């Protein structure tokens, strides 16, 4: 029987992790980042300055890049109108980063940071991997899942049935 490829094999180019805002997005991604680093990979993290990731990611010794992006819900009218423009600007920033750093792939855990990075992955034709840690998939995961090469979920049937979906539990 052929040997299965090692999912954590060392890649020559950096892996971009996109996670931010809350610990629910950040800590599962941090667990994955630590495993990737232990396997000898180079990890580049994209997040926001206001989120918990701006403190815990650099403290873990991971290169951190800040993007300015915010969610669409629960804001006043002005912020709701500004959010799509912020998302577009964030996509451009991440796209430039993906190209300039020759990123191998993008790994997102949902939320607005993953939205910008996922769109950048799609536009640059880089493999997109998603991890959905909730029992009900968030908006970003639902919108990006058709474009993802692989999706990892904590619970069964979160994003339907597909050969691309693997239930792994939370990292």
C-alpha cells in the first residue's frame, strides 16, 4: 500500500495563517502553527492590531503582520458601509504579501481576517485550507468553503458532506 504523505511535511515557502479577533479563532490556529513550526515550516501570521493575536502570536515567536479589517454585523450604518471597503483594502494588502513572500498556501480559521486572506488565496491561486471550530459554521467559512482545497471541522456535518472535509476535532 502506498505511504500517506505527511500533512506536516516541511515546505520550502511560508505558510500564511489567517486568524484573528477572538481566542476561538486564534488559539486553534496557534496550535496548528506550533505543529507546523515543529515540523520545520516557516509560518507567517496575518491578524489585526486590536485582536488577541497581536499579543499572543509574536510572543510565540511567529512573524505577525497586521491588517485593518472589521466585521459587517453589529455596527452603526457608517461602519457597515466602511466594512466592504476595508475588506477590499485588506485583500490587496494580503495579496501583495502572498505574492512578495511567495506563500505556499493559506490556512484560515474563520472570521473577517480569514475572509480577506481567503479571497487573496483564491485570487493568487494558492491552496486554501480552512478549519471550522464551531458546531455551526460561520459566514466566512460558509462563503470560502467551496474554494478550499481541504476543510477541517471540529464537529460532524458542519459544512455538509464532501471528500474535502475531515472531522479532526479542535486542535
